[in-house]
């Protein structure tokens, strides 16, 4: 029985992480992105169970007490966001790789609880390109843009905590890189020992 | 500056390791197989520096004293075989992946000296296929074949000491698997930090 791997994928805003994840989800490779719980209200177009599980503060705190979350945080503004464990474990047992789309702080929490989690950090191809993407349509004040830049640099300064680094210069190449990581991780001895349990028993039988 | 990775590749006789290595050497991917030193005489067709470095027992023992070998062994019959470090280091510094085609005992010696060596174990697709390959042309005695089988099983019993396991059922798939391993290892944070030193310094500059 194949076993899926759990991945953390982090990036500064503007590195193209969401587009990469969307493209990966279209692959034949068995993978899914973990859906987080949140206490904030759904925005127009957001679908329960697809973008988030929308719960009340009381429900969220009950889930905390029940130790359901792999990681959670209360963000500026008072809303909770969290990653629940039971659904992840179910997918992994079905041989599905699960992606957690979280920042370096969430990543640190996950690593403590799941030491064998794999993590990928996406970097933009240049400072000019990062600034261009952070400036966006040019309708924001310089202060807002400087704040975004500081946040991006703060996120990037944690790249060394990750197992893999993918530079999103050429989109297709970055996609190929991530596919090779997923493929190689499936070839790790622990995973292969489970997948080929029958063969290995046969080969080693005296 | 890119940095190559050092790989150990082991397999029982009959798993197809040599064919896989030959095919990989034809790739564009920068890789080479380490050439061992030996004290045995060249066989017809063997080329100095390509198949082996042929040296005398005195020369070999001098190289041992100079601590040139990553691993070496004196095999049944009294001949020495060894893997020398300086040429490997030169290739790695040039961004070339180096393969060591050795058995589990050599692998254990290497791991002690080079903790971040990566290792790949090749398994045959079935016991029937392994036996078929070990029987060969059917001209050997049952005793010889049983001895080969015992040796193959002894080698395979060490597969758990390796980082990756590739099952050589479909040759092209096994080749693809190894290519993905090489690619993913090049995406590890330590290697990428060296390759993208300039970019990372630029992205993190305040």
C-alpha cells in the first residue's frame, strides 16, 4: 500500500506559489491541498470545504481543545486559521500527497509535530520581478508597498529551514522541479518498503 | 557555483544496475562513475583510467597510508579494490554528480566518512526474474547458482540502509526514477543556496 507524503509549501507573496499549486493539482499525480479551518466570513465566490471550512470562534476553540489542529494561528484582526490533522491523515493513508500552503511560522509548528514532513520554499527569480509583482497595479501607497516588501523579505529569510528550494523563473521548469521532488520522495526507502512489502518479503525469503 | 552530489548505487547481481548506469551516462545530466583502483591485472579490453586504475600492491598500500581512499577492501584472492577521494572531490566541485558502484560493505565505509552521501538501492522485479538472471545460460552447477542466490540475498538484506529504492521492473521507468532522484537532490536547500547565492543575497538585502 502506497503512502502519501505531507508537504509544506511556502513563498513570499509574488513568487507564484498559487499558480504552481493550481497547475500541480491538474497532474495525474495523486495530490491535494489541505483545506484550512477559519473563523473569518466567506468572501464572494469562496466555497465551504473547497477554499476553507468556515466555523465560529466557539467551534474553532473547541477544535483546539480537542487537539485537532496540526497548527493554528490567531491573525491580526482576531480571526483564527488552522490546519486539521484527521483529514490529512486519511489522504496520506490513501497514498495521496498533501500540500500545506502555509507561512514559515505555521511550518515551524508542523515540523515539531510531524518531523518527517517535507518542505519546499519558492523563490522569485529576481528582486526587480518581486518588486514588480508587489507593486501590482500601482494603486497602492509607497508605505503599503514597503510593508509588503518587508513581509516578503521576512518570509524569505526563513528559506534555510526548508528541505527544497525552487526558483520560479521559468514557470514550466519550476513545475517540473516540484514534480521531480514529489517523485523522488516517493522513492525514499521508507515509502518504497511499504509499497513493495510483498516483493521484498519474497526476495529476502530463505 | 553548482555543486555535484555523491551517490552510492548498489544492487544484487542480476538487478540491472550496470545497464542503468550506462544509460544514465548518456544523459545530458552532468554525472560520472568513479573509477576504482585495483591491484588485479587488466582483463582483455579493459582500459586504464576508464575501467580501473591498475596499480601494484606496493602502490596501493602506499595510497592507503596516504589516506587517499574513501573505502577499500581486500577481496578473496588477495586483490585490493579502492575508491580514491581526490578525483571525486574535483568532479563534485565542478558540479558533476559522482556515482560509486559498490556493495553494502563499501557503502557502510563511505557513509562513515561522507555523512551526506546519497544512496540508491536497485531491486529486481521478482524472485523468478532474479533466479532467471542468476542461472544465466544454465551451464553452472546448482551449487554455484545457490551461492549466487545467497550472495544476492545478503546484498538485498541491506537495502534499508539506503536512502532510495528503485525497482527495476520496467527499465525506462527505473531510469526515470533515478533521474528524478538526481534532479530532486539538486533542489535541496544546501545545493540551491550555493547555486543561487547571488540571487538570495539580492532578495534578502535590506
